[in-house]
């Protein structure tokens, strides 16, 4: 077999050899085809970067519920408390904010200015009714912590159940 027979030829595809593993494994072929379809559909975008690529910013949020309260933590690195707006309406906690960053470098021979902007809006449904008058928010080291005490009727009271031997 000549070297030219191994090169793919667009005019005559019958001369291109097929690798044995591609021919013998329909599942491997299916996997490669599915990977190709997803790569073509998403391109360079991944779900995590999709929002950011169109001017949005999506902070990571944790919601924890205990017997007496609900705790919401949001990671907001590079933001100041004056750029964050928190509100509560019915059983929905709303976090809004805008992240702005400007970086300027001046040195001999060059000048560089970078600006990035991104805003976010998150509506977090609360699992129970909370006392909206006693909500506390603390912003420290890029992490926003919102403490939402539950209403007394929403607090779960644990009851000890005796075990009988029989």
C-alpha cells in the first residue's frame, strides 16, 4: 500500500481505510457523534459561562434551613456592599447587584485599561414564612450572609418519642 492511499482524499472516499475499533464498536461511534453534536451546539460556551458571556454575572448561592431560621450565603467577590440590593416580598428573597471593575496600567511605553461590568438578579424562593422585620444581612470578605428567622408557627418543634420494649 502506498503512502498516498493512507491520506484522505475528498474525491474518492473508498480508498480511506477504516480503523477496526470504529467499525466494530457502534457504541463508540455513537459516543463520538454525540460529543460532536454537543460541541457544535455549545461551541466554546459552557452553561456556567453562558450567562457571563452576554453581560450577566451569576453568583453562587447556598440556602440552608434549620429548625429556627433560613440562612442564605452568596459569593460576591470583588463587590462592595453599596453595589448590592436585598429585598423580601411574600416568600421570595431577591438579591440584585452590579459588579464593576476598572483596571488601569500606565508604564513607560504602554497604556492598558480594562473594564468589566456585570449585573445579576436572583429570586430565591424561601421554604417557609419568615419574620421579614428581623432579617439581618452581613457582607464580609466577598460573602453575603442573610439570616432569616422563621415565624414561630413555621418553626419545627422536635418531639422526643419514647421507645417501648416489648
